[in-house]
């Protein structure tokens, strides 16, 4: 019996090594392109942290994984096949996002094939969480950033008017007596929204909330990001009018983005505590 178990483990380790080799050979271009995107695209600089957070989630399940029954399932091969088909479609259409998603599907299917559905279920969220490291297609990003820019500029203009400021808005362009602020893609708040959603997903997963409350906590990232960006734009207008146009540019402008993000995370934490007390 012991000999059979050792033989099984040896074969299984060989299969793991072989599949790991094939995985990295196939998805090496996808992985390198992801790293490049994290490095050059400020909208996805948080991508460097996502794999480590996912590994932590995997670690939190380690005791349950060790107690689980190893039961290799051929259904994993079907999942891998679906992932490979998706990869081919993404490669033909030059869609990096689709290729990134296919990589996660192949990874999940491979684990189910090697270890079974029980372990596959345990690591579902850690793998799904990796989606936050994959940049959205440019067409989707632009479709989201434009309306967010209009919403932020419209509300910010209204707030500045209520504060007695002379301000005029045309589309996503806010005109003050001494400066014109254009709410471009970088100021749409979408960058903060994506990052806050990644954080809210992590908070929801680690909390002891019910599934319904976890969903509420996750979705709270959306209004928090929008409100935070409106406050940032309004504050930028106030500073520009009172202290000069240079206050709306350079370090102060970039630093205000970090402040809004930190405050947003703080409010997510407060909402989590509130939901836990209900």
C-alpha cells in the first residue's frame, strides 16, 4: 500500500513538473507583457502586489488543503481545453486581456486535474483574484473613463458654484478665472476605482461577513472612488483659485491622488466594521 502511494506521488510530481513547464512555455509572453504593463502603465502599477496577495489567500487555505482528499479529476482537462481555446482566440485577435484570462482558467483547470475538485474549490478565489492584475482592454477602459470624467467634472463644478466660485464647465473641461482644468483619463477616477475594488475584494474575502454583506462591501468601492475623485477635483479648483495655477499641477496634484486613495481605503475599513457589527 505504501509503495503504491509513493508511486502515485512520484507520477503526480512528474505530471506537476511537466505541466508547470508547459504552462510557462505557453504563457511566458503573457506574463512578461503583464509585468511590462505594471511597469509602464500607472493605472495598473498595483498589479505587482496582486500575485502576492493571491499567494497569501492560498496560504490561508493551506491547512484545509492539506486535510483535503487528493482525487485527480479529468474534468480539469476540459477546463484546460476551454482555457486553451480562449488563449488561441485572444492570440488571433491580439487581445491581451483575453489571453490573461485564459491563463487563469488553464491554471485552475490544471489544479483540478492534478488534485481534484475539492482542492480546486478551495483555491478558486485566490486564482480569480488574479484578474485584478490583468489590464482591461483599451476600448473598455475608455468607455468607462469618459462617463466617469463627465460625472466627476459635473459634480465638482456644482460644488464649486455652491462655494461661490466663478466656474464654467463644457464637457469634461472646467474653466476657472486663472486656470482651465481638463478632466482627462488620468483624472477620471477609474484608476482609484480599479485599485479600491481590488482592496475591497480582499477585505470582503478576509472578513467574517455573510456572502450578501461581502458583496455590499465590494460594491462600496464604486461610490467611494467616485466621491473621492469629486472631492479631489473640487479641492484642486479651490487651491488653484486661491493659490495659483501651479497648485493644480505637479507634485500637489499627484499627492492628492494618494491621499484620496488612502482615505478611500479607510472608509472601506469602516464600512467593513459597520457591516460586521450589524
